[in-house]
C-alpha cells in the first residue's frame, strides 16, 4: 500500500514539474517576442542637405582635339641631293622663306644653254623678218624660225621651273618641326622634310549629341581647357556638320581658338570643351549622391519627424520618395518632380537604410564636396 501511495505521489510531482516547465517555456517565448517587438532599432548615422532652388547654368560638355588652322607636311617636289637646310626645329618662319635647297648645278647649266638658245633664235627671227621685208625670205622660213624661238622659250621656262622645284619655301607663316632629312642625303620627289603648323590660330574639333544641335549656332561662344575645372581659353563656333553619325548619334562641331599667347596647346592635344547655354532660375538641384536608382525608378530618402507612438520628441526617421531626375552637371542633378524646396534629404549612408528607419544626422563631413579639398 505504501508503495502505491509513493508511486502516485511521484507521478503527481513529476506531472506538476513538467507542467511548470512547459508553462515557463511559453512564458519565456512570449516575453522575448514582446521585448523585440517593442525594442527600438538603433538610429543610423546619415548626412543630409536641405533642398533649395537655385540658378542652373546648363551647358554642353565634350572632349575635343586641337588642330592648327593651317598645317601641312612639307615635301620636296623634285629629286636630288640636299644642299642646304635653312631652318632648325621649332623655328618660326615667314611665308615664302626658303627652307631647303637641293643641288641644282645641272639645271643651272641647262639654264645657260636655254637662255643662249633663246637669244640665238630671237636674232634669227629678226634677220628672217628683215629678209622677208626685202622679199628674199619666204613665209614658210619665217614661220619655222618663229617656231624654233617658241620652242627655245618653252625649254627655258621648263628649266627655270625645274630650278624652282629644287627649292622648298614656306607656304604660310608658322612654326616648323624637326627636320626629317640631312644635308647630303639623296631624296626622291614627295619626301617629307618637316611639318609646318600655324600655332597662333587653331581650331578645336569635337562632337555633341544630336539632340543638342538645335541649341548651338555659328558664332556661339565656347570655352576650352586642359582640365575640366579650368576652362580658361575661349573661342567661337565656326562650323556645324549638317549630317550626324547614324552609328554614334553625334554631330561634329568645329570652333576656332586664339592661341597667340603661350598656352602650351599644340595640334593633336586633348581638350575639355563646354558650350554655355542660357541661365535658368528656380531649379531644384540636389547632389547626385542623394539619388538612388532602382528598377522602379529614382528615389531619395526624406528625413521627417518620427510620428510613431512613444517616439522621442526630437526623433527623426526617413521616408522613401520617388523623383524624376533631369540634367546632370558635375556633382549635381536636376529634380523635376518629387521634391520641394525645404525638404531634407539624405546624401550619404543610404546603403544601410530602410523606409521608416530612425536616423541620426551628422553633417560634420560633406562628402558631396570632399573631393574639392584634395
């Protein structure tokens, strides 16, 4: 009997303990759930800016190539030995200046023979005319002598032209390059001697998207520079190609540039180009870092007061706002819809945000301008 009572008591105690353990587990899970449900996520640190309207200075930017307004590869037009080279690399030469002379001894000997032949035939023509007047000579004989004179004069002109071809002169004023020949060298017709470039008057060739063609015109001002941040050279548009490239959808444009001062720009050099367009007022512009691109469109995070129940009076949270973006200029982007002046938006730290998250604003470092201090 005692054993039965002890067994019953043991079973009862065991059941009570098991029921207590089960109740405790349910109670613990409920308390943990309530704790995490009511726990506030830590505020994420972000940088912000206040949206403002400002003056927008639109422009068309491009990459151009500098070219000399006048430039040529100078070549000899005859064969022979190089007798004289009358220039040095980077000399400034005037139009008509003699640059190279080839050996013309044979041609000058032929010149004496041709001049002598002309004189002989001129004398023969005068004598033939006198005989013709006296009735001794015939018209046929006079015509023969006249033809011989014309042939002699033609040979003289050819000989003089051959001598001129032995001399290379500058076709225009400019800066000449490195000599490509040496004294004593035998050269063939067409051998390049040097390059001649008019560095004081230059053009810049560049291409613009075809949608901007209607916004450029002849005589429009253009700025150039070796660096995008320093466009200190100016010029004007002198040509717009009437046809675009159907593969690239670009249109070629040419501008002239005054290079009379020592700018260091030479033909073939890379240049940044900007065509300034009319200024526009009251445009909403934000840093490009504030705009996030997604499959559903562009959006920004607005910073607003946390209106959740129990939130601290100064607590802030973010809300996602889809926007329509427009033109881009440097680090800025135009917003045509979705923002108003006075809105506060996040400019950095978006990668760790979710809509409705609490944020802490820290603008001690403006990353949108950080590169300017480098």
